[in-house]
C-alpha cells in the first residue's frame, strides 16, 4: 500500500510541475501547440540521439484516455497519442520518457525528462531545473 501511495504522490508532483510550466510564459516554447509533423521530427531526433534500443512508438493525435471528465495523452510503449490540448513538446517528451521505459513518475522519470528538455529544447536550463525541483 505504501508503494502505491508513493506513486500517486509522485504523479501529482510531476503533474503539478508541468501545470506550473503551462501557466508561465517562460515555457511557451514547450507548451505551444505544434503540428504532428513537427512533433514526429523532434521525437525521431530524440530517439536517434539517445540511441534508444526499442522501436520508437507511433506518434498520433487522438482523443486520448478519459480520467473523470478530462481527456489525457497516453503512451503504451508502442503508441503515443496526444490529445488536442497537449500537442506540445512538454507532453511529447513526457510520453517519450514512458516509452523509453519509465513506467512511474518517480525521481528517475523526472531526471530523464529534465535531461531531454534541456538537451533538445532552447528553454533556459535553469528554469527547467527549478520547475522540476520537486524532490
């Protein structure tokens, strides 16, 4: 039970850090809605750059999965589906971290996510570190 509770708390921390980024203009590069072509190209660059051993998931736009009355993007390892309000770099990289093999929103997940954001975007590295300073 403790492990499941910890996972829920960690997930809330990650989602809160990302929600903060959506509210701040300094992160516009990451949260601006992008075309599917743009996001696929970025994902391909990341996948090749990181020499990922598994096949890159198919990236598509769709209706996502429902949680309550909200639709969310998802990744099952083979597919990443981005909902209309999350067709951005921040969400793409979040889902790519899952595809790389991080199932849980834990410290390792955040470390990989921040590493990819810093390496593959022009957003200020210090701002990214501060936004994800959740542990």
